[in-house]
């Protein structure tokens, strides 16, 4: 089967004053993508919002709370949609000189690999789409494809067909990933709170356990908590 994987990261920069980084992805069998995009646009119009409104964690507000809760319900109830994230804590204390050849980006790739390698199965084909974050994205995309392909001995691109950058406005599923990853990041940095964002987090926590690593077999919603060596 052929799958599309939509990846997004939060607090991924080395000096961004966050001790937590979340790398997450939503994935779906390719044949269902068009219908999922259409369904999510229908949820937008149901709430009298533009069908081109970008679903985004930073845009969660009291006036749009019902819409964002409906998006989470849609994700939960659609068996074709899956989510996986690495929650890496203790980012400020990492010893990159000892463990990562004094290179923060090497650790970043390790976390991305840890997130994606669990998803990828040898007999399937995968198209991996990464949200455009900064000007260094092209280099990261090429390196990530190289590492993933080499690990699978996939030198002809039969399993990992492509790893490319796209703008989040181009994909509803990338936007859903941004929403879920943003909520998980906020929860791990600040807790729940009583704001509209707090209500989104409460909704997510009522469905899935965000506090511990998911069982390996959970492929609907899988979170792995990673912490550097003491």
C-alpha cells in the first residue's frame, strides 16, 4: 500500500527557550487523502469558516473552539488516520559534544528517524511531506531521506519514494498534525490551563494518554517520550 506521511515539528530550534521538542506526523493511505481533505473543508464550512482557513495550533481561539474540537473528533473517528510523535524532553541539558559529534542537527535527525522508522514498513511505499520551517529545510530533507533509505537498504526508492517540503496551507492533514503536535507541546511545557487551547488539550487527553509512552502496537495514536541519558 502507498501512504502519505505529513510531518511537523514544534520547538525544534536549538536556542528557542524550550526544554521540549515534539516531532509529529499524521499518516494516511494515499487513496483516502482526497476524501479526508474534502471532509475537513466541510467541517470548516459547517462552522461558517472559509474552506481555505488554515487549521493551526497558534490560531485556536474561543470563537473557533467548537471547530477545533470537531477536527479532533473527526481524527478520532476516521480509521484511516494515524498519528505518531516523539516528545523529547530535557533539550537544554543535552550533551551534544559527547553523543552527537557536537552537532545539534545530528540529534534532530535521530529524533526524526525515531519518529518515522516506527511507521515505515518494508512492503509499503511512502511519500513523506515536511512542513517548510526555515531556509535550512532543503538540507534537512535530503539528509533525512538518505538516512531513512540507507537504513532500509532502499537505494532505488521503492519504499521511501520521496521526502519533500510543502507549505502547510497545501495540506489539511499537515494542518491536523500541527494542531495535535501543538497541543502536546503546550501540555508538556505549560500544562492544561483554562483557555480555549486548554480545552483542546482536555479533549485530546480524554481520548488518548499523553503522559506516558504508548504501547508499541498502538498505531492509531502513538506517542513516545524520549529523554536524554542522565
